C-alpha cells in the first residue's frame, strides 16, 4: 500500500524514520512518500521536502513567513493528489498538518495522526477539528489517552513513546573513543548544552548557557549541535569560550553526560530517558511570550514534569532564566540529594511511558485501519 507521511521538525524526522521501518516490516509492499528529513529518507521514504525549509518558531516568525507556509500547503495538496496514497500519516507539526488533514478528509483519504498536537496545553478547541478530520489518533503520552477519551469522548490508540525505541535501538557509544574524536578532556565530567534545533532558539538560549561555563572549571561543557543547522552557525559561540561542540551526536553525548542544560521541548524527555539530571530553559521574544502565557494553561512546560505531575526538574522560564539562577540550579544537580531524587523520578517516568514497541504498534494499527 501507499503511505504519505508529513513531519515538519527534527523530532518528527526521527520518529517518522522508525515508523517507516516498522511499516515496511508490517507491509513489505509499502511505498512511502514523505515530508521530513534525512532519517526518513534513509529509512526508505521518498523525501518531498526537508523540514529545514519549514521550521518557523514563535508567533512573529510564523507571521513573517506566511507566504512560504501557504505555498507549502498548496504544493503538499497537489503532491498528495498526484501520489494518491491509501493512507496519510501526520506527525505532530499541528499548524501545518491540521490544515492538510481537513482537506484530506474532504477528499476521502484515510487519516492517521501520530504524536498528538498538544491541545492539552493550549487551544483545546482544536479537538473539534481532530474529531472531524482524523480517523485514528495514535498518542504517545499516558495522560493523553485520559484527556481524549474521558474529557472529549474521542477514542485514541496509546502506543507507548517512540523515544524509548529510538534510544534502545542505538549502538552503545565507547566513551574514550568519543572523547578522543571530539577532543573532549578525558578526565572532566561532561555538562551537555542542548540549546534547541532552530536558529531562533539557539540564538536566544546558547549565549545564556555559555555565560556560566567559567564558573565550573572542573567540568567540560559540550554543545549538542542540531542536524538542522550548519556547523558554521555555531562558530561565533565557540570563540572565547572553553566549550566543545559535537554535531548530530546528541544521543551519544547524553549517554556519557553528568548533567545538562536543555531548551524546553522533546529534548527534556530525551535527557531524562538517558538518566541525566537537567535544568530546563525557555526564553522567547517578549511578544511571543506574552501571547503564549495567555493561551497555555499548563503548570509546567517540560514533558518530564507534565508526565510526572510534579516538579522533577527545575524550569527557568523567561526572566527567571538568567546567569545567576542558571549557575545556582546547575550546581544543585551536580551532586547530592537533589541529583539522587531526580534520577529516582526518572526511573518512575520510564515505567509510565511503557516499554519498547511504539513504532511497531503504530504501524500495525495504521496498516489495519488502511485495510479496513
């Protein structure tokens, strides 16, 4: 059968690639055409458009790129009609995907959503569009099933979290080899810096993260360079700072890190699944933050705290994210009771997310629904 998959970010590319592998295992005749990235292409999908051309962050950035966004939507519809898939799979990226889903449903295509839009965080009214336009929703967070089914009477398929698959399937890193390759001090514990995957994020976050490196001379700070950004983009941040950078090596880096400073997003959960104590960071431009503050109703912003329903990791948001607070909170997780408590909660978090098999579970459900 033919599947059309749309992902618009680096995390969607990762989960989309594992889904493609699982689809081809469940349906050996599967033909996959996709929007995503290099990983989805390597998994066997025919890549139509790379997420690097689609990643716009914040309300202002979206407004400034509306022409490009609408052009992409029009192109996507034409490409779907040309391919004529048996089923369409939307992965997160709700602003774009929900627009396509409305059109696709009207055209009679079967629609799957894998990794729900975060309507439990903001703009809950989108449930009407989801009920109308999505045949099957495959959710990855335990509280999402209760949210959809009990609160909105919309049945969903809880498949487990695909990050567990992605982390379990990766080859084990040899720490001495890794350190030597990237010229990382063999004796200093590593503090990983994860400033995000979009230019706007990195520009806001990385300078702040680097502002405390001189206060921790016994540690090696290493930036996790995003695959979506060129190495040259990071060069200004490396000058004059005692810091290293590794590109497209986030999981390898986290597997040998002692602590991390992490921009809010999927990376907070990835860091937790590697058992690395972290400080969660978030800062947006003033207008975007004021808008977000009024529409987001959650007590926490990190997935770790949301899933555990308590503050497991410290969140430094907007004005609270400054050099003094960052230094204080990092110091608190390098050793001692707080570090031990975080790691204990991480173990409970992993249990709540279920075991391996999210990609396979989703693929089985998609193929069964498409055949029905």
